[in-house]
C-alpha cells in the first residue's frame, strides 16, 4: 500500500455545468420524497431532485443527458468502467494494486459517478454509498477532493450534507476484468437519510470493460522479435526481421532473451518463442475525446516460463496494462498441458457478420487441456467469445497457428484466410519434379540439418535434412500421413467456413508438407509458411528451402509470392530453420505484434 | 563465452547421465535365453558401430536444456532416433530391455524415450526387435506406448506378431482394443484389409473409428502414387468406408470422414456417387459435402 491520497491538478468542469443545470432546474426546497424534482428535457418527465449519474449515453461526459439511458446495458447504452491494470506512475506495479490515484493519467482511467447538486438538501442529511456486485473482485471508489482524489471506502465513509448540496464526483476502478463469477456489472447506490429518516435513494449500474484481443489484420503499431547475442540462429533471424521491417518502415523492437531474469539457466537455450509468452489486447471506455483505452498484455499462464516476465518487467507502463491468469497445478489437474497455454494457441478470427469484434479460437485436445483459469477468463470476456475450440489433437505441439492465419484483403469481408495445405505442397513439388530428371533430382532442404547445428547452444547430434525431391514424393509413408492430415484440415476448414460464411475464394491454401513425430502427432516437415508475421500489406514467412531452379530461385518462394500477389501482399522470407523450424515452430511463434487500438468499433457494439 | 557455457553444460549433463541405468521396459522383459543371445550380439555390435551407440546414449531430445528450448517444451526423441537408421537398432534394444539407458530420467523423459525408441525400432522392421516389441506390447503402461509397440509388431510382417495384435484388437478393454486395431494400418499383410473392413460393422463406435483410421492409412491414394502401384483393394475399402460414414452418428461422423478422405482417389468419388443413388435427402446432403471435400484432393 502506498499513500492513500494523491493530489493533482484537474479542473472539475462538470461541476459547474451540473450546478448551472441544478440552478436552472432544481427549483426550491424539494425532494423526491416530497414529490418535487427538476424539470426534465422538453419531451421528458421531470428529473428527481436527487439523482446519481454515470456516462450512460457514452458521450464521454456525465450530465443529466445520461439520466434517460441508465437502464439495461446494451450495445448502445450503459456506463463502462475500467480494470485499471496499467502503470501510469511507472512504479512497476499495476495501478489497481494500491488504493491511491497516482496522478492525472491514473485519474483518467477512473470512470465517473456523480450526484447532481441538491441545493435544497435538508440540514443534517448524509449519503450512504453501497457497491454491489457478484464475485470477489475488488471494485474501488475514490472521491474528488479539490484537485485530487482520495479513497472512498463505503464501509466507513459517507457523503456529507455539503457534498450532497454541491454534488459530488466519485471515480470507480476495478482490479480485474470480468470473471467466471462476475459479468462485470456493479450497482452503486446512494441512500440519503436524515437521522433515521429516508430522504432519497438512487442507484446506477456500470459494467467493467472486458479484455479484447488484438485483431491480427488491424493496423500494426510495432512488432517484436527475439535477440540472443552470440546465438547465431537467433542473430540471423533477427537480421532478416530487421531487413523486412526496415523496408516497410515498421517499428521492430528486440527483446533480449538472454537477460538473467528471462534466462536463469545458462545450460538451456534461450526462450525465443515471443508469440507464446504473451498475447496483446486492449480495453476501453467512453472518454471525453472519444474512447479512452489502454493496451493490455495477457501473460501466458505457464509458471515455468521466466521469459514471460517481460510482460511486467518491460511492457507494463502508462496505458500499457497487464493481466495474468494462472491456476495452481492442483486446480489444473492431471491433464493440464502447459504447451496449450502458449498464445500461438489463442487467436482471433477477424470480424464477420454476427461477430463484429471477431471470435476467439483456441486449440483443444481431447486428452489434454490448457490452464483452467485462462479458459474461464476468456469465456468471461464475452464480446469475442466463447472461444471456438478447434481440434489440435492431431498436432505434436497442438497450436492453432500451425495451420491457419489471416491477411487483410480488398474484399467486402476485408480479410482472407491462409490455410495449411499438404495437397498444395505435394502438387507444387510434383509439378516441378514432372518437368524432368534434373528437377526430380533437385534437393529439398539443401544443406539444412535437423536438430541443432554446430553453432547452436543446443549443439549435439544432428543429421542432414536434405532429400531429393523424387525421394520425398516416393515416400509412401510420408504421403499417406499427409493425405490423412489433409483430410483433417479439410474437415476443420469446413467447420470454419460454416461458422464464418467464408467462401472458397476467400481462402488461400499455403503449400507445405507435414510429418509425424512422437505418438504420431503432426508437425511441419517443410517450413510452415502459414505460421507468419503480418503487418501492413507485408508478411514475413519462413524461408522454405525448397528446390532451386536453373535460375537459382527457390520454387516454393516463387509460388508463395505469386499466391499472395493478387491480394497486394508483399512476402519477406526470414531464415529461421535452426532457431524455430527445427525446434517445432516458425516465424509467428518467434515474433509478436501490437496492433493499434481501433478508434472506431467499440467493444460494446459487439455485444451479443 | 555463452556458447561455451552451454556446451560445457551439456557435457556435464552427459557425464551425470552415465550414473544409473535400468531397462526402460523394466527388468525381465525378455526370456533369459533371448536376452543372452541378444547380449552377445550387442557386444559385437558395440565394437562394430561405436558411433551409433554413442549417438543413442547422447540423445538430445530428452535433455532438459534442449527440449525446454523447443516450442513443445516436452521431451521428444522419435524423429531423432528414426534418423539414426539401422545401426541404432541394437543400442535401442539394449536401452529398452538390456542394460538400460544411463542417467536419471524424469517420468516424462522416460516415457518419451521409451515410446520414441519403440517407434524407431518398429520402422526398422528387423526380426531381432520382435521379442522386445512383444514385451513392450504386453507391458504397455499407456496408450502411446501401446500404440508404438502395436505398430512395431504390425509393421514387422511377422505372422505371429500380427496375430497377437489382432487378438489384442479383439479382446480386453475397449480403448486398448481400439489402439491395437488402429495400428494394423501399417501391416504389410494384404489379408488385414478384409479383416479391418469386417470391423467396420462393430457395434462400438470407437472400434469402427479405429478400423477406419487403419484402412485410411493403408489405402491412401497418395501413397499408392508414391509407390507407383495400383491398389486393387481401394474400391472395396472406399465403398466400405463411405457406407460406414453414412451409418455413423454425428459424434463419430468426423472420424469416418477423415478416413474416407485419407483414402481418396477416383474410387472414393465413385463410391460416394454409387451410394448417393437413391439416398435419403439427409444422407444425400452429407454425401454431397463429402464428395466436395474428396474432389479437392
């Protein structure tokens, strides 16, 4: 706990406006109990003399125009407040962890509750405030005092006669987003009494804003990549990321994966899986200038992942919030698989009819499950859920980014689906092999090695990956395996098309083959090019190491460029075989992106 | 400097790993006579192929320093072991049922090592592995181990091994029967196909799914193209699978659909068309979707 009161400059302009309204309309010695009240608008009924107001009409201001819309929360009406999870005073702690208001920026994260001035309040009156909601999330009130705010504890404090007369401004914050036990709704009630006589009573409802996951086709603010100085595969990968992002003037931030806090065991390789440790999103409420929002990073539930401390050590800051949901092992049970807690396994289908905020999807495996508290959290957010559970039990790793992603497209829908396709991979290789003996004898993965190369920190047993194209195409076991995987993918694609209304023309099949690993699970055999980083009209994909033609060009690279060209997408290739592909991941797994919070399309418009 | 630290770390972990050993399948997995015969071969093999023995003993995929840096974050050795080829057979059998594998292993590492070795041993199709695979099959402690052992036995082409897996697919607990049944997809014996087709009429959906998966694996049109061989049984298999698809309830339809698509080819399209003639409206709609998906292949 820090100081309980924080004073700062803030002009209470609303008070003057409401006082003026009160002076104009609140005529004389009246109270609701006595049948008096303020005149309403030209068309509306008279307003009660004592009334509590919140920004129900979502215009960013709290005034009598909110009175008529204080009812049920809907896509168009209802007051919102925030889980105050950013760190405006940069003390490396979430603002809601203390009961102080830490400066102007922190105050701006409080939604306002106001009592209209009641000039005729009887002498000796006082107001008791109660805050009611389900669940055990802590919701705090603060009371404006001059130019600052102080904690207002309804259990021990009351509104005074003077405050009721002049009108009082409260601020409200939540310490958390909606939970399994709480849809985010709170009721704030003010009961005015004189001695033991009830004089007036009024209440308002608000709802805490949910955590909204970033939309991968939205404008990108910046991207992240791993830095591991001295680890050549990581250096090569980051260099390629730099080349791509520089050419597109996209901001690339490197995360030092070798920091001691992130990499405490020097006997292990660095954790380069930038995608898996965190998921970016945002939260917002109406504000004076439009919407008031903050980015919020969701940390992976995996407790054995020091790299995820980046979220609090470096990301948390002003307007950059943090949330973490992680259940202890005993609550997660025997079937919990921490790999499924990785956020390459949590993505968003961009908006489609009936789902204006898009829909979450999450990999699901019959015999294993992700963290129980993560799933409860996602379900509770509402606007983009419940998550569509996609069967990933056929994959060794089991993440949804292994077979699907999205790009913006100049179509009525605005996006297209990229979908893994062994069918297209096989056809591409076969077409080339059919051109002649030279082509059939071309090498796939020339010079590459499985497992860890000599310059890797994980150097050990390695073996050549390269094979002649003819040998790959004649590998009956590999082909049978891929045909089965294609059958699974076609079924999943059918589910997705049924859910979203996507047509075949809105799907681009990305050519690569899978192979089987432990227990028959599938993983990308050719680098999984669907598992990519998207920003602007560019994508960064794995260098495929396909067969090279007489002109020295990789035929898989040429194919990918042509596949995405009609949609105006520029393809950058990044060398990531040793760092990511050989370790069961690809470009998306090793990167992350923060998207711009949309100015239009507030989350409440997505209420179902 | 950092690189050197990791290399030293790995070296230390390898040294530490030489401390203890017991067979991965437990003591007494093989009959003493078989074990003695195999041990004699192992001594000779260790001299003939020291690199393979070294490679098996220094597997990377079960080292925490390695697997924790992969995206899976779990031990994984199947691909690494398969890549070692036939020279690694006896070192793997030694680890499974002989002198064991040096080093302290966590339960997850031990399971991954056992399953990975059984998978790698199986694909070598070497008769010397049959006693070990049989022992693993009888002692299987979980579905992945049972699967690996059953596939190894089925893949071998050995009649007795095949009969054992078929018996396992016919008696015992349902989940274990299904695992054994699905493993028969890799048997080279052509008589297995009609045996599997008959299992499509089983009353238990789990067994129907397993038989369908096995048929899908052994009659893939893509695999036949790879082999450049015609598959005379594919028409029968396609008809049987499409009929099973139509009989399946919604909870099990997807598994049957996957099996149909895993077979694919012109025979599958013909089978769908044949069953669509006179089909009830609901079935016709299901078949239309199935045909659309099959035609993509």
